[in-house]
C-alpha cells in the first residue's frame, strides 16, 4: 500500500515537523526490493525471527525514503534511540500493520498502539494521577488509556533515561478524546519537564506524538 497518511506541523517559524504513517500490506519480498539498508541494519533485519517485525522494519525505511532520507542517514545510540545525521530529530514506532515516523527541528517522540481490552488489565502499572479523571465505565476508557500509554511511551522515547517509571514519573493531564491534545509532565532526578501531547485515532489504533517544551 502507498503512504497512508502525512502531516506537516509548524509550531513556530523556526521549526517544522513531519509525521508519516504507513499501513503495511506489502510482502517482505516486495519491501526488501524497495529500500536501501546499511550493513548493520541488514544484519539486524536478517536476525529477526518474525516476518511481521521484518516488514515493519522495512516499512520504516520506506517512510524515511519518502522524506528524502535513507537508512544510510539513520543510526542508533548506545541506548537504542534512533538519530539522523544532521540537526533533525527523529522518532520511530510500529504496531501490527502500522508504522510511523516523526522528523522535526524540535525534540519529539512518537508511538502508535492498537486499542485493545488488554490495556485495562495493566492500567494500574502505568497510571496513577490519571485515575482521577478516568471513568472505567465510560465507552472511551480503552481509548483514553491507549492515548495515555502512547503519551508516556513518546515521552520516554524523548528522554530515554534509565529508571523512568511511567506510573511514578510521568503525569498526563485530563483530556477529552475529541480535543486530540493534552499536556504532560515528567518528574525525574529533581527536575520537571513539560510536554505537549497530540493524538489521533487511525482505524483501531491511536497515534500519539510529544513535543518537549
């Protein structure tokens, strides 16, 4: 399938952000013919046991190529966080048959998650203050939990520091699904960081991205 969705955001005159989403319908054989891979990532791809993960990995490279970059422009630090050569920031996510990237002049993180009942069972593992505004009886409960998880995952991808707890250190403020945005704070190592959170629903998935203020 071609590119599923693109979005360009300019929060200021100096900063532009691109978001691209791919719905993976191609076979592994189709995708591998269409992407460029550096040597280390080719080894990484060949080591993946799941074809679903391989296809997701390759679809991310397709998204990179849509922006004018290739896998040769991408590298990972010692903590596994992706970076681009140059001054742009990048974050990557994939879940089942969707993958997405965000490339920005700002510090950003992105996450996509399928909306599933399973998240109710683990809500107390990543929520604390959020239970003050969550209603377990609401039809939106799963959708809100998925957005909260995505927000915290996006923030973690930005900071990527050992010891950060989704439940204890990241707080998402109250929001409504139709507003598609909220605020969040990270309390860690005696400092506080503020984040703008944006989210949208794509089929049965929730796409979330965060900007560090």
